[in-house]
């Protein structure tokens, strides 16, 4: 475990341009991932609905893919249900061929979505680690909200800054969050 870094106001201010750039780059990249995941999720839902409507209405449990679960979470039970549906006899074999195509599309959609979600998480971890390496505390990536640990003697506090702010103008106690922000001019009252 590394020793906690404490910033003076001047040291924290000196890092703002660099941290602003890192936060904007992180959000730009992660927003692109989010857009791709949304498209892939729509592809997954469409493939699931086509498969469900065409050949296996009783094979797919109602609400599969719903409730905040990812397709990967549902894949085990859903795949088993699809296997059972595929075993049903068809008259001329065309139903089975169509079913297999739909199932293949469904499985491709799951694999693509899973791969993109994994890459998103890998890149998110990269950006969080990169920001953490500065010694600051990332509170909200999307909003670019950071805390700089600071102290005066034994009194510890956070200098609080958001990416859309021009300068560090607020601080808060360790036990407070953003809602407990106070203007820097009030800091001297506490130590």
C-alpha cells in the first residue's frame, strides 16, 4: 500500500490542466464504448425476439435479458431452453434451418456484446488507474469530480474540483461529500 499523498493548493492547481485532459479523454473514449454497447444490445434484443417469435416462444423465459442482467448472465439457461426447442421435429426441415440461423445470429450477438462489455471494463479500469496514479480521489468519472487530499497540521480535508470548474475554489471534510463543499475562504476557520 502506498503512502497517501497530500496536496497543497498550489500543487493541486498545477495538475488541473493535465487532469482536465485525462478526464476528457477518458470520457470521450468511454462514451464511444457506451454507444457501441447500446447498438450491440439492440442487436442482441432483436436476435432474441426473432428467435423467440419465430420458433421457440415457450423456450425463452419471459423477460429474458430484462431486469438489468446482461445477455451473458442469461446465456446458460437461455441456451438450454433453445437446445430443447431445437429438438422439436419439423415437417420439411426448413423450420430447423431457419431456427439454426436465428440461433447463430443470437449467439453472435451475445458474443459481440460480451466482448465489447469486457473491453469497456478493461478501458474503464485503465482510466481509473491512470487518475489514481496522480494521488487524487476520483469521485465521479462522468462529471469529472476529483478530491485532492490535503492537510494543515493534523487537520485533514479534501480540495474539491470538477472538470468544468476553472479553478479549485472549494473544500470539504473527509466525512462530507460534494454536498458538504465549502468555499476555500472558510478553510482557515477549521485549523
